[in-house]
């Protein structure tokens, strides 16, 4: 078995366990964990563009568009055409969206405490750096996949 298999599986298990627990907490407020992430990023930077939201959440554009469409139908966000780029949409929270996001942020506090509670600050900082490096590696174009596609007749 490849040396990275166990690490990959542990990373997957950790993420899925955290995501399931976050989802269970958020569903009590009528939103999903992914919707909470979107609402929280928007709350930090009202009026950001959808593409900025895609970048900050590391989601694909279709997923973000679907999340925003649902949140907009529920009256939690508002999308308006960008003042300078008519193709872009700027996203803001509605007052209802702001209230839901604030309640969800309070609900997520104990979960985030559990997440960080297993590590001392130095270990957490090192793990955060490692996760940033992993994200950067896998956010870059996959050279092997590109080479494989180019090699096929």
C-alpha cells in the first residue's frame, strides 16, 4: 500500500467527522454546514463577488451558485450586479441572513473548541501551516493528469 494512503484516509475521516457534526448542529437552525460557511464568509466581507466566495470557500462555482440561489430564495442573501463588471454578482446578507449567521456562529463555537482543544497552540499552528501547504498543492493544476491527457491520441 502507498505510504500516503493512511494519511489520506485520516485526513478524509477527520474532515467528514467534523463536517457531519457541523451539519447536524446547523440543520437545527435550518441551514447546512456548507450554507453556514458561505454565510460566514459573506458576513466577513459584505458585497464580495461570487468568484471571491468561490475562492475563499475552496468550492467549485456551480456549488456556490446553487448554495446562493437557495439562500436567496430563503431571503438570507441578496445578489446584485457588480457596479463595474456586469457579469459579476456581489453578495450580501439580508437582516434575516445576518441573524441566522450570528446564531449559527454561536452554535459552532463549542464544535470549534473541540476541534482546537486537542492541540497545543504550537502544534495547531504547525498543522495549519501543513494544511495550507496541502491545499496549495491540490489547488494547483494536476500536472500528471494534464500530461496523461496530452499523451492520449
